[in-house]
C-alpha cells in the first residue's frame, strides 16, 4: 500500500499542475501570443540537435496525444514557426522542423515564461527545496522509462 505521504505528494502534484498551467498559459499568451502547448513543442524542437524531430519523437516527448501534437504542429506551420517535412526513408512519417521565425519567437517568449515560473512557483521554495523536488520527480520519471530501471531512494 502506498504511504500516506506518497499519496499526499501525488495529490499536491496534480493540484499544482491544475492551478499553475492556466496561469502560465494566460501570461505566456498575453506576452507572446503563443499558448503553453505551442511553447512546449517549440521547446522540444529548440532543444533537439538540429531543431528537428520526427512526429513520433515529438509525440513521445509530449504529454499530449499524438493527434493533438499533429494538430499543434499544423498550427505552428500555419504561424510560420515550424515546417513539416516528409521522411525520405519512411513515407508514412514526417519531421517537424523549427524555422528561424519559430526560433526567434521561442527565444523572445522564453525569458517571460521563465519569469512567470519563478514568480508563481520557484519563489515559494528555497534553492535546496527546489533541488530536492527536481531530484525526486526526475527519479520517478526515469523509473517510468522501461530502459531505465528504477533507482532505489538515496
């Protein structure tokens, strides 16, 4: 049976997510004209080695459904921030590639978004507390990846 503190931690994560996402989304849209969902996909592309990911990779990296990722990529294509390219080795798949416009818009939005995160989230924790939260949540995420066996608590 799960510990009470473990269940309490999970409940806090869910409540925090539900409370924070709308706030961060509103502030990001007001400052940059992009939704937090667009920002998330642009972030993944920005961090990829060549600004490009297959649609499957993008879907795997996202918390959204594959069909939602596909629709968002179409929206980003329409906004000139991403291109969609056929995969020459597999005609059934395609790549999403960050454009110069997408890179510029992401870079402009990032400092404002990070400031919102700091104002609404980080400001309520010490650096040491934030490090513990990040370490614990990262361990849980890594355990969910079948290629990474769970690590014992340390």
